[in-house]
C-alpha cells in the first residue's frame, strides 16, 4: 500500500474513533431521554415557542402565554402548506419575523398539493438541529459498522440550487443543500465532487458518477431512493468497457455533453490507473459481468429508504450487492427529519424527540371533521398515524401528509416507520403525485384535443422501474394520433405541475407512462358492480388516482399507447 493511502486510512480511522468518542455521551443522553419522551417533547416545544413568541405567528396565537401542551393544542390550529403559503412567500420576498425569528438562509423546494411548489424555510438554527440529528444517526452507523469510512463514501444527491427567491435566497432540493454544507473533513471522504451533480443531462451525469465511483474503493453507498442505485447498476452493463478504458487512460469520455467548467473539475482529479483497469477486466472476464459486489468488495453498508414502496427495489439489490447490510435513513422530508434508525433490521427508527414536537392523528381519523391528536406516549404498536410536527424551522402543528406505523418501542419512545403519503397521494420514487395533480393534468391536456372522455383514472404498474398508467374510456373512437397526443400532453402537464415527477422521470426512476384504453361500457360494468357491493349510486365515481396496482384488472383493455 502506498504511503499516502496508509496516511489517509489512519486519518479516517482517527476520525471514526473521534466521532464515537464525542458522540457517545450524546447518544447515552438521548437513550436516557427515551425513557420519558413527554418530558423531552415538552422541553423542545417550549424552546421553539419561546424563540418565536414575537413573530407574527407567535403573536397571533399568543405563544408567550402558553403554559402547557394542552394550551398549545387548544390555541394553535392544525396547519398545512396552503395555510402558510402567503406567509412563506412573504418570507421568500424578504419579510422578517413572520413564522420564525431566524432569517431563512435557504428554502427547500418541493411540490405542493395544488401543483404550486412549496418553499420550506431553512434557517441556520433549524439546519443545526437537523445536523445534530444526522450526527446521532451517523454515530449508530459508525458504532455498528466502523469500516464505513475506511474507503470512499459514495453519495448520490440532487444539485442544491435551481432558483433563488425575490430577495436572493437560494432554493432547491434540500439534500443537495446538505451536501454542499458538509464539513470539509467529511467532504474529503466523499467519492463524487458536488459539481458532478450539476450536469444536466442524466446519461452524462450517470456516466460521470459511475466513471469516478468505480475507480475508488467505496465502503459506503448512500442515496434516499434505492431505485437510483438499481438504475446505476443497470447502466454499468451498458458502459462497462468505456468506463474501464477511461480509468486506464485517466480520461472522461468526450462523447458525453458535460459543461467545460464541470469537466475541468472532474478531470483534475483523474489520473491514468492501469492497475484498477486490469482488476476490472479480470473481474469481467471471470464473472462475465461487472457487479458492485465484486469491484467494491469492501462495501460495508448501503444507506437508503426501506419503507413504503421502496421495498420493491430492495429485493433487486441482492443481485448487485450480495448480502451488504442496508440501513434506512428514517422518516425524512424537506419539512422535517423525524426518526433515527439504530439498526439495519427493518425500516423503523426511534422518534427524534429532541428535534421536533410531534402529534399523531390515528389513520381512521385522518379525514374526519374533528381529528383527535395524541402524543407519542399514547401510540399503539402496529397502528398507523398521520404525522403532525412542530419544527425549528417555523412550522406549527403542521400536517406532513406522511402516514407512519409504530413498529414497537425503544424504552418508552415509539419506533416509527414511513408507510405512505396521505390517502390522496402516490409516491413511488419520491415524486408525490396527488389526485389534484392528475385532475389538473388531464383537464389541461384535453383542452386543445377536445376528446370526449367517459372516464379517466391514473394508477400504477409495479415494474422496475415502476410507471404510471392512465386508464381511459372514450365515448367516441379517436384516432391513434390523438390518443398519442393525449398521452404526451398528460405527461408534459404533469411535469409542469409536479417538479418531483419531472425529476424522477428524467432520472429514469419512473418509467414512461402508458395510456390504456378500456373497451366500451367497461366503466358502466364496474360502476354496477360497486353499487351492488354497497356503494351509493348517486355519489359513486372512479377516483382519478388509485394506489392499487391491481385496479386496472377491473377493466378489459383494448389498446395500450406508449410514448415514443
């Protein structure tokens, strides 16, 4: 081993040792607090109320005179993003002291239920709170898998900044923001420089990521969505010879459209590496294919989501990675991080009682006019709840639209697992498509075509990658060209309405949608069947978004239209 590699290995070992030593007391304190979670919850709630009592929101709901959790629940209403949109837009335009006393330094951008993007304020204070939780999550990984940083850490993220607000505050995907703000000592261990993720063409980006990562001894692979891992593994088969040639020569294939600025950053790090190229060719000759389990034999851990629909992809990882352990990231969204997985088993994590204040609405009460909210000490094992959070970033009794399940308890604190977005949404790959998105898309798509549609419904088809299917019955018989135009227009409208849908389609984490044309009178047969089963005839309608992949089997499909 070269002396510089020995020095780097010793450096990384010292970092892990230091991390464990510094964070062990924090972990012990956290675990002690899990024995009385309500005490910790009350403390964090009143920390946020005191901090923000003089904001517009705090004055409106008299934070300064709230003396108990019961006072808080009686005085402050449930909220969602649409309730807060105007206030957040004012913050984005530069207004101060609206929801939080702290000035936003970033806005996490994600799609809302109306199709308008959500901007979630991130302050230095809220970012530090999330960072503390991330450090605790990292502690448990380092404790259980001390070799995760002995080589390179391969992280897949979105670029940080896509836009700025009127007042010049950056906004974009929060995972990119977090990557940019990693401490320098952590960045040193990352395989991929941030700038690579700014390559706009997805094939060029994927190729560059793989070309750099495969050359390294990767010991940790981390990305939120396991489907991204599957996509990269599938592309290795296509590009293996080009990647090996590039590694041998120290080059980056000129056939990919990579901005000169980014190409220069990448090529600065590249040197001819014939030894690694020979090793990769040997693996290819012996095994007949190039798989991560063979060219990254020291990979210790995969970090990604494991709950909800992500299970579909986990089944496919064994082929590429053998029995490499996988740990869930926990309940994580732009708005909040809510759990800390401390084991590789399952997808559950301990409720992060020191980061947010939580309330839970039993799933059966989600759409009732009077929704009862219970605290974390009243949750029941194996039951599902809608997650309500009060956060350090200025969200109060905020409906996350996340349904979680209680897997069990750590001491007296719930272990929760993400199950799905609220009952009116589907998120196969992080895209969060709402029924309102589908409604808006189909209506906009058909404006110019003026097709007579008897019924329309979107559903899912669980392939690898999965795709949306659009079930339709026409009153007349439009031409094939018009059907294709409808499908293309629906796809285009969805991309305009929902940023995450557009991104997941471009990343190829979602396959292209299919228009499935039902035989005449299939809708009437289905309606009659449902009425016979007890549905109210005058109120019955087919929902425009259906989560069940089996739903399409209710109809005889005459024709399938694909995007070219």
